[in-house]
């Protein structure tokens, strides 16, 4: 992989990881049309770039949630969680991560095989569009999810194991439908993503260490840097858009791209 390709893939990862248009779906498309198959280590590096982006872009919020979650351990933890919304958010994010860990472990082979199919992406992108459009002119009232809501959002996240189903889109939409305010749903989605990306990144790094192959430091730096910058900018853009009822606009992009893929595959 050359540096230009690394930068392009890093930008693609950074943008699509946070905007609700499916990073996995775009990765499948990129692999098909660019013949750019990501080495395991490079994939881990660009994911770390997006992880650093969300940590820096939302560090005040993440720090407050972490502090509140630690404080809740003193005394009656369930009572503390009920009283402190930020503590409830922290433990809710942990609970919401459980479904994707279980499903990902049980269906790992099937999920990995789906990443070779452009046909699956052509079908799932329009579905993502429908998901996003479902929250047009809709908003919630709560700042933090209840236990039931966190589980529902976590179950929604499992569908994003399929390429073409947006993780951020499905979790934000599920949050809004379960009563969260738009911005709170987005922040909760980011919090869940930190846990998911950190876990997946650790697994990828473990695999890369076992099979290191050739490592080009400049390529890794280019991929990390471009994914970090693109990720940071896309997070900021999403937080601005989410409160203006323009979130469903991404549905049109998913429908158009899905239609183009269907035309390419069947005509």
C-alpha cells in the first residue's frame, strides 16, 4: 500500500466511522473498486485514529461520565446510578456493549464473510437510509438512557456488524426512539463506540502482532493522521447537524449510493 492510498483510506474511515453512512460498507466498496485490501495492522491503526478523534472531540463529556461512574461505586451503586444521569450513562454504555460482544463472538465467521460481498452492501445501505429517515422531526426528552433503553440501543448496534448498516446511525436512531434527546443520543453512541473500537482495536493489534508481515511506518502514520483529522471534523459536523433535524438527510445519500451499486451489479 502506498502513502496516497493510505491517506485516502484513512480519510474514508474517519468520515464514515462517525457520519451515519456505514464505514464498513464504504470499506467493502473501496476494496472492490480500488483493489485496496487493508492489512490487519493498518486497519487497527486507522481505527485508533478515529478513537483518538472521538476522545479529543468529546473529552469533557467522557471525563464527566467516567468520574461519575467511579463515584457511583461508593455506597449503593444502583441508587447512585439512578440519582446521577452521567453515572447512568456510563454504566448504560457498558450494558449496551454486551449484545455486540455476544453476537460478534458467536457469528464471527459469518460476519467476516459478509465483508467480501458488494451485494450485501447494496441491500443494507438503503435499509440504513430507512433507519435514518425514521427520526425525521422526532426528538426525545431524556439526557441519559434507562437500563431498558441501553439494552435496546445495544441490540440495535449488533445489526451494524453487517457492512452497510451504520453503527452510529442505528445507535443514534435507537436512542432517539427510546426517548433520548438528539445530542444525548449522539454522545451516548460515541461513548459506546469508544468501548467497541477500543475492544476491536485491541483484537486487531493482537492479530497483527501474531502475523506482523511488512510494516511501512510512513504508511501507518499517514493512515492514522488522516483518519484522526477526518474523524475529528466529522464528529464536530455530526454534533452540529443532529440538533437541527437534518440528520435524516444522510438517508438520501445511502439510498443514492445503494441504487448506484444495484445498477452496477445488475445492469
